[in-house]
C-alpha cells in the first residue's frame, strides 16, 4: 500500500512520508507502553495505601502529555504531507497528461481522467491525512499492549499473542474476498450505468413504441444484477468480517478464563489481573475497528492503482537527435496501424508531393481519419513509416512537427475564452491585424457580428455557444493564422447547413493554395479540386488516380459516386418526387 | 459526453437536501422506504442487542474484580458465573451484530434496487424536453453513484447511530449508580471535545467550505477542458496554455484546501486528543485516585469507570466519524428526490382521436425555461401526402420545431394540432403510433439488430424488420454481421455512423407512421446513407413528412419549403416559387447550385 503510494508520489515525497509513518508508529507504541503504568497505579489503589498511586499517576500524566504532543504532531504532519503531496500529484499528473499521445485520449478517458483529477487525488491524499494514522495505531498499539501484558504475566501474554497471526490471516482473507468481489461489483455497476445512459438516450424511441413507462428489460436486468452482486458480496465477505470479531472476542474470552484461573490459583495478584484485563480491552477495541479502516484503505488503494496506471502509461518516445524536415511532401511507406485488435491501416503506401492536394475518399470506418492522425503523430505506426519531407515523423521533434501542420477537424473543440483567444492559438505572437485578417478570411467576422459581445464574447465550454459550422470557421481562422505548410482537413463540411458550408468552403479555398493538403471528404465538390484521389476501404488503398481517371475506370470509386448522384441532383436522373413537381429547380 | 462533465455538474447542480426545484410535492423517499420498515427495525434491534451484549465481558471483568477483591475467601462460583456471562455476551454480540450487518447489507441492496427502479420509472415518464436539457451521464450518476451513496444511510447509520447512543446511555446509567461524581468527571473529555464543535462551524469555516467546493469545480472544468481539447492543444501548441490553466486551478485548489485544512486540522486534532483513550484514562484515574484517597470510593468501584468510561465518548466520535459520508448521502438523496419529483407531461383526461393526419401549428411560440423564445409565432400546415422541408441557419429553431410534433415539449403559446386535435388532448400511445421521427442523434442500444429496429414496435415480425432494413439499405450489411439480425451491437460488432443512421431509419420505417419527422442535420455519413434517406422519403409519399433539411436534394424535392430565421417563418412556398423571389433562400440555393454543376 505504502509502496504503491510512494510510487504514485514519486521519490521527492518519500522522505516526508516515511517520517510521518515513523512518527505515527512511535505514537502508537507510546500509547501501548503508557498503559503499562495502569498496573502500578491500580496495584497502589487496590492496596492498603491508595495515596502511593500519586507518583505513578504523575508518571502516567507525563506520558499522556508526551503522547498528546506526539499525536498532535503526527496528526498535523499527516495532514501537511497530504496537502504537499496533493500539490505535487496535481503537477505530476498535469505534466504527464500533457505528454501522453493524443491517441490515448478516447471518449472514455475524459470521464476517467476527470474523476482521477478530483476524487482520485483527494482519496490518495486522504490516505496520508486520515487513514494511515488510525491504521498504524490499530496495528501497533495492540501489539505493544500484548508485549506489556507478557511482561507482567507470560502465560497471559502468550495467550494474547495468539491473536496476532489470526488477525493478520483474517485481514488477508477479507482483503482477498473483497478484491474479488469489488471487481465483480464494479463491472456490474459499470454495466448498469451504461444501460441507464442507453435507456435515457433511447427514450424518444421507446416512447414512440409506447414503452416509456414500462420496465425496460435491458436496464432492469442490469439493475437486478447490481443488487445480486451486492448480495453475493455481502454474503461472501460476512464470514471474513465476522471472523475478525470472532478472533478478537475468542482471545479476550480466553484471557478472561485464563486470568480467572490464574487469579483463583493465586498465581497473579488481583490488581495485576484486573489491570491486564483493562489492557486487553484497550487492545481489543482498535483491533475491531481494523475491518473498517482496512475497507477504506482498500478503496483508496483501488483509486491509487488507477492513478498509477495512468502515470505509468508511456508517452510516445521523443527522438534523441531530432531532424528538421526541409521539404513538406508527405509519404506513407507500407504503413500498418492497429488499434486494439483491429487493423485500421493495412500496408498503406502513398505520397503527396509538396504543394499538391490529395483527397481521401471511402466508406466510414475505412481508416481515413487515422491517416491524418498518423501524420500529426497522434499515434505511432505499427510497421512501416510516415515521412514528412523524407524524414520519419518519429525522428522529428513533436513540437517542430506540429508547427508545420494545420488541422481542421470535423468536430472542433474551443476553449472557454473569447473568439479572439481561440483564433490566436494558431500563432500566439500574431498581431491584432493578422488575427482579424485570418478571421475575415474564414468569414468569422459574420459570426462575431452576430454575437452579443463581439470579439470579446465568451464561446463557452467547448465552444457551446457557437454552432458546429461556426466553430469550424474559428478553427479555419486558426489554421490560416498558423500559416503552416501542411494542411489536414477531416470531413470538414459534412455536418454543416448550407449557409455555414458555403462560408467554411470559402475559408478552406483560401487555406489550401501553396500548401500540401490531405483532405478526408465525401463531398464531390471538394474531391474535384484535388490533384489526386485515393479510395480507401478497410484500411487498404483500393484505387488511386485523378477524379476523372477514377470515374472513367468505373471501379469502386465510380460506384461510390453513382450512389450519390443517381437521383435528386439537378442534371442527373429525376427523382420520383421531382417528377410530380414539374420543373423543379 | 455526459460522463465528461459529470463532476462539474454534480457540483453545480447539487441542490440542498430536500430542495425540490420542480415545485411539485416532494417525491417521498419515505414512501419508497415504507415497505422496508420492518427490516429496518430488525436491523436496528439486532444491532442494539448485539452492542449492549458487547458490554457483558466488561461487566464480567468488573464482577471478577468485585469477587477477587471482596474480603474473605474468593467466591469461585461467582467468578466462573461472571466469566460465563462475559463469554455468552460476546457470543450474543457476534451473532446479533453479524446478523444485523448481513441483513442491513441485503436490505441496502433491496432499497437501492427499488430506488433505482423508481428512478428509471420516473425518467421513463419525464418530459423528453426535461431529459434533453440534462446530460445523460449526470442522470446516470443519480441512478448509479447517488443511490450507492445512500448506502451508509441504510446499511450502517441506523444501527450504528442508535447503538452509539444506546450503549453509552446504558453504561452511563450504570456508572451513575456506582458513583455520580466520578461519572461527571469521566464526562470531562466528552465536554472538552464538544467544546471544539462550534470552532468547526464558524462563518469562516462555512465560507472556506464554499470556496473549497468552488475550487474543486474549477479543477474539474479545467481537466475536462484539458482532456477534451487535447487534440487542439497538441495540434496548435496550446498545451502550455491548457496545462497552465490546469496548474493554476490545481494550485489554487491546493491553497484553499491547505488553508481549510490548517483551520480545521488543529481543531480536529485537539478534538481527537480529548477523545483519545490515554487522555480519558488519565482523567478517570486522576478523579478516581482523588475519590479513593479521600475515602469516598471503594477502590474496586474504579474498575467500571476504567472499562466503561471510554465508551462514553462513542456518540461524539460517531458524530464526527461518518459525518462526511452522511453529508454526501444527504446531497445524493436531494438529487434523487429531484429526479423522482420530475413531473410527467400532463395526459388528457378524455383523449380525443385525430380525424386524419394533417398537422397544423397555430401561432406557436416556444422558449426553453426562462431562455429567450426560440419559436416566435409559427403558423404552418402540413398536408397529408406532402413533404415539407424546413431550412434555415443554425439557431433558427428548426430542430425545436421538429421536436414539437412528437410532443417532446408543449408550446408555451398557441397549439400544435394533429387531425384537428390539440396534441395535448391525444393519448400518448395514440400520438406516438401516428408520429414517428428520426433524430439527429442516433442512439443504438447494446441489443440485437432486430431489437434495435423493432424498438418502437415491440411485437414486430421478422418480415417487418427485414422489410424495413431493406428499405433503409442496411439489410445486406446486417447479413454480413457475425450473427446477422441477432448480432448484439456494440458487443459482437460495431456499426459506423452512417450504418447506425440507416438502422435508425429502419426503425422509423418499421413503425410505419402516418406522420414522420426527419432531422437530416447530422452528417449523413456516406452516399449510401444519403440514398437511404432519399429512398425513405420517396417510399413515404402518402404520409405527412416534415424534414429538417440540410441537403439541397431534399429541398428541391419538397412540396413546401419553409425558411426559418430567428424563430419566425421568413419565407415559404414551393421551391421554384421561392427561387423566383430573390431572397435569402435563393442566395444559399445558388451557392450550392454552383458547386453541384460540373
């Protein structure tokens, strides 16, 4: 546990952490030892002259004062180490997250990392601040007490010592049962949670079938599974939890019986046996609380383990001696890329000469976007190589590589800030005039006009106050401002209404000249402006050539377009509906 | 998406426990718990009996002491009786607390299940509009985490709290009979600890707590921003900035936290010290020695205080102990009650049957909650057998208009009529039987393809399903899946965006509705899906169709085009007529036209 904590923390926090643990241990030992003074005090009080207890009582008071000072210090030290650690962990996590490859961040990560950064880190800190002290004291104090008992009477001490291995065993047992069950429980919870989300999102459809009110079987089964898992957990863990209580109580009973026997036989004084039993009661209480503290520690441990997993994820390796590309042609050389166990790209080879445009077309899931992501090195290839200006992207400094690339995504994320700040991300040192010029070129000025607050308007988290098309205009302005030699466009205009599409298109047209461009698209209009077209299916290049060539060839590519030009498009075959409309457009 | 923001939202949206923003009568959690009352009582009684029995061994030691110290020969029988009593007490404690804990946890599982079912029922009846404005992840957290957070309330609190008070009271009563003065002395640590409590509840502390919550919220936001924007961050070198923001938020949080801890921890540590066994024993021994040396107390009577005195601190410790958990549970219950208290869309008392499938909107106005009006007086008639295309810039109210037809919302003014009857007077089932819709946002269930298609028609035959799939151009793709129509989506196979959209279209076709609302907004991801949409529209020629159109082809094919701008109808008519006028419609029509002509 501690070693996991220390690993998560890193070396610099190891020393204060160890010091705190030592302090807590000393405090716990002192607590156990000072109870030893109960014996002389009680002996005096039960004896003929109770006032003899005075000096012993003073000694006890002094020990309690020392204990109080130590305990106070160690409590505060635990808190202090905890908060220092918290700062260190936040910084460490932040730095690490910034270094992880973009490919690591899928949809699920956002939730996971958010939870880690808030609840996870606090839990880890709580270990030092709240859990470690009670846990150490619950382990060490009873042991010390057993030693004290042994000093006064070896038989009783020996009997009490029997508890130690048994307690350790039951704790181990509980932990094992819990861990096994926790995993099961977590899986069920996860399943149920997914079902709830599904149920919520399917509400419109469910209601259309008049099924809004009725119990939805998929969800209800998942909820029942959660209950069953909880019940299984309770039942399977109960023996272990009861086992700890049973052990402690059995040993206490044994001490009571043995003590009575010894006292009746005159082998031990009344005051001693009574003091020993008071001590035994002192040892029993913290031991009984051990299952509670142990449970909390296990929960914290799980959280720490998740943190550890993230922190141990390796960022993409950086080159020792980075090479700077001098040209900006792009090349895929027998690139194979796998995501999980799915082969996304399978031996793809293609090249785009500097200043030319290549369009990538193909059905969804063909690996088109991945192609773009590999150039920006969001991932590394499994085999083969991606080269920019003849240099393998893995040999280029990541910062330098990205500085050569402007990307416009289908789904644009904006930071909570003003439009201007978001555009300026493209080139932070750009002058105001340059920012405005880029914005105008991307027809962002129309958007700014519409917004209350204009340039200074806040776009909200993720850009929520702008529509998808408007966000894209921001990202095009960004790319224009950046003035990078390589431009990557990912299905830029596919989700837009006509007004926005026209605007975005205009922006793109201004962005492309003189740059090396790869665009993923399924808009014929965009494709026709490309120098070359690649038709990708199932991770392979199926056809390659100019638009006209490929159409003439009459293969997959031509098929693809014939689908979308078969009807409805002016100049093509009339659709059934248009026939009734007479002239149409 | 939802889960992404859950932390932020949990912070923002946590109402005070018992708060009921909907203004309806608070949904009673007590009513839900009612049927479990006997089990609750059993848990508490078992726990209390067990805890009190746990005092037996201490009494046994006291009795042993009395027997050993009493003048004359030791009464052996008395000693063994005491020992037997102690052992029995321990055994009773073991059995009863074990039973209580087991029963408590089983009960907990049951209560959680019934709470979750009630929540699911409530969510299944909440107005779609209400659901739409909440993130699914946030609501899933209520059903999942929040219900789980109630655990200490149910499984632990009742028994533990009651015994934390009953056991000390029993001890206290006994100690008072032994020596009331020493009892008062024994209570000194408790009084000292209690004296710390006001220090924890000062105005400054409350303010710090608030700051703490706010800083926590900022961290969560900056993390979400950091992670969600990571691609942009990397691509545009914004890493520094986002990272900086995260660091600032984290530092600020740690500062506030440290400040808070510093304020609280000294007090908390002082309190812990007052309640610590060594200190309590010191007080008892000092008081006892004084009483014994003054001859007011028989030495052996000190024993009960040494053994039971420590237990008197239990209530204070119990109060501090689960306090955070209990507070969290309280907040969770507040959120659960909010969801349980959500009103259902009012259903008509005597439902009317629509005459035909003509849809009329009469002076319809609509705004979300207190927001500005999204629709500002729409008059529109959709004749049966016609296709109406709604176009307009984003934010013009197109999607909202479409959502009024399946009654996701009720208009704030005016009415939406189907076959001459206000939607509010049509039975929900009847309405949904007649109005079907394909939404922007396609959601497939993790269930078989067949179930997904038949979602709105639970008793659909295999032929109906296949027919719909064929019409939606997805039949061949389904046959290529590992188990054909029985393939469980998201588990055995994953579909692409376009394929998912085609399943959604098949869904609407399977329902075979007289009125169809179709929102094209999302990228119909590939030409094949485009074609499926077009085919669907031509198949449904005899229906009343409303399309939120994004593709020019659809607009050209429409019988009626409605251009929506800023919540009002800016232009309407046949596509050709609209083109003849040289308005906005003609403007963006031309843009597209140029692109499509070769």
